[in-house]
């Protein structure tokens, strides 16, 4: 399992395409039109932890393309939902530090990976208002991925990408002993991706900027090129 987990961590790089920003009636076709698509990002919202409400595990299971399925659980009790998304084929399951059962949920991801006999990366998401110093207990669990948000869906404030990139840089230093995949999400466009990648994010999530572009495939290629140019080549062999 160690070698295949290492391979999965190595694949968790580039641009994660936020699928729920695609046209609702044609998500599959919108994804099929993206040459170079490698990671599909599912923002799962329950209307409780955050006010928005999106789809569930069935959307993950229905994805037909051979790409990484990156599930971001913005839900009140992620530990209760991990098994369903693991069974649906998630390759990454990120839970929020702000959820009361975050530690239990991280452990659940690893239990499900063992039960299913395949690697699933256990990710930890961090809202903008959460102090990095308050994450020590959760970081001690050595998540496979740490996702820094540039905006908080709960307050409607505009994204602050430079600040999120600075937080990601601090987490790179803090997490150096176990070298997780470092990801950033929230308001990433062709105008802000340089700032988002300033600290060498491994995985950058973008949705609306891609699907609202005149040519989504060209936009994905443009974002991918900027991220690749800023790749710090993190050590994800653990």
C-alpha cells in the first residue's frame, strides 16, 4: 500500500477543476472537453457547515473520466460521510479543521482506505480565520494533504489569495517533517494564480474561472502552465 499511496500523492498536483462550476446540465461534456484534465475537485456542502448545498457521493461515483477524484467535505459531521465517498471512488477526502469531528474523520479516511484495499489521501482543510497555531493536534496526525482556503463560504467575504498563499508557505515549513501535498482553493483565476502559486502550491483548485472562460480548455492550460512554472517539487514520497 505504501508504494501505491506514494504514486497517488505524486498525482495530486496541477490544477484541480471545480466540477460544480460547470454547467449543471452538461457536467460530463464540460469535463470531456478539457484536454489535460487530471484532477476533478468536488466541493461537497451540506447547507449546515456552510450555507450552500451541493451534490453528494453519487456525483463522484458517476464521474466517467480516468482522473483523480478530489472530494472536499464542507460538512458539519464529516466522519459520518467518509465511508460513502470512499465507496464512490474518492481518491482524496479532505475534511475541515473547523469540524468538531475532524480528527475522527481523518482517521476514518485511513480506515476506509485499508478496508477497500486502495489508497485514499486524507486531507485537512483550513478556513481563512483559523490560526495555524491552533492546528497542532490535527497536524500531529500527519494528513496527506493540507488545503488552504482563500475565502470562507460562511461569511461572503472576497477571497484573499495572497494571504492564503502566505499561510500555505507557513504550513510548508510547519509540515516539513511529513511533507503533505499542499493545496489552495478559492477565487483562483488567471489574474490571481501567480499569487496563489507564489509559495509553490502543489495543487491549485479553480472552477468558475475555467468554465466561465470563452475557451475553458485554453484557460485550464494557462493556469496549468503558471502552476508548473512555480512548482517547488515538494517531497511527497512518504
